[in-house]
C-alpha cells in the first residue's frame, strides 16, 4: 500500500471520528486501514491534553474549572459522536423495561426524559470523578492520561465489533465489514506501545496504568456486549459509543483505585 493511500485513509478516519474538517473528494462513508485508529486517538487526545496544558501554563490550577474543560474538550474531540451513542443506547435500555421497541428508541431523533436524565447523570459523575482524579494524580499526570484514554477507546470499539453480532445496517455494520482480525491485533499492539512510551515520558508507572486500562477494558466490553445482546440483540454504532464512554469513566475511577492499591502496597513493603 502506498504512503499516499495510507495518508488518505488516515485523514478519512480523522474526518469521521473527530470534528476536524478535512477536504475529501467523495462524501461516501467508508473505513479503510483501521489499524491506524490509535493515531486518530492521538489526534483526539491532543485536544483535551493540550488545552489543559495551555491553561496550566497560563496559571489556571482550579480542579473544578479544569475538570469542566476536560469534559467539554473530551466531547468536542469526538464531535459528540460517542456521547450521542451513549445517550441513545442508555435511553433504549431504560425504555425497553416497559416493552418499548429498543431499536426504535435508538433510531428516534428526538430526546426523551430518559436521555436528559442519562446525560445529566453521566456528566455529573464524570465531573466529580475528574476533579478527584486531578486531586489524586495531579494536573501534569492528567494531561498524559487523557491522551492515553483517547487512544485506548479504539481498543474497545474494535474488540466489541469483532466479538459481537452487529446490526443489519448503519455504521456498526459498515465498520465490521471493514474490520479484520489483523486490524484489531495491530490496534491493541500500537495502543500498548504508545501507552508505554507515554508513561515513561511522564515518569508514570506503566504497570499501574496498563493494569487499570485492562481492567476497564474488560468491564466495559462485558457490560456493553451483554446489554446490547439483551436489549437489541446485536451491536450497532450507538452501542460502540456507549462502550467507549463506559470505558472512559471506568478508567478514571480504576486509575484512582489502582493508585491507592499501589500506594498501600508500597507502605506495606
């Protein structure tokens, strides 16, 4: 494959998974060279990471305000793509308890009371856990962690797609038709190598970070897949968005717990 084709495929992936406007001749939605997804994660991760870094350089150190900026830039970096799926699928889960067709709910363009409640609750939980993460790990560490999380989100998306039945139409079906086992292996390998590189650059404990990410991956994959099969019978684009947001908030919590565990082990030893 030529360098020109690789660059073209990467730009198309960036166009879809971020709000960055990149000119392209065709408006047809297609996925190619999916092993490049960790690089898309780097591009997305730089948006919240660089924003927080600039603010701290300018002298802003208030955890509450920085946490708000972190959440906003996380949503902006994805073009509100994943959080939209998180809201839609969460609403479908809640509505299906009363016999409502879950697939019709995820396809409904209008938000109901469940969607509003879910988004509000999720944002509040993400805000409080983010403030806590800043207090526990510090602002410098947070800048690197946010970059890593955006890279790892694509591990969740590719693993869930590969291991699940997908819907007959939509983004999920198109994504799976383009995904190969080799792509998933490459995505995981590149993500892990980038994580090790970033953690050493930031003087972090790579074992602690990787272990937290693996635990969060298992939790988000298991939860998202079971809920999708129970509610819809398959995985679609909304479920992929749901799984990525579950991973994001689970990682923030797990990193804090793992930090406490390692600190306790150090004190015992």
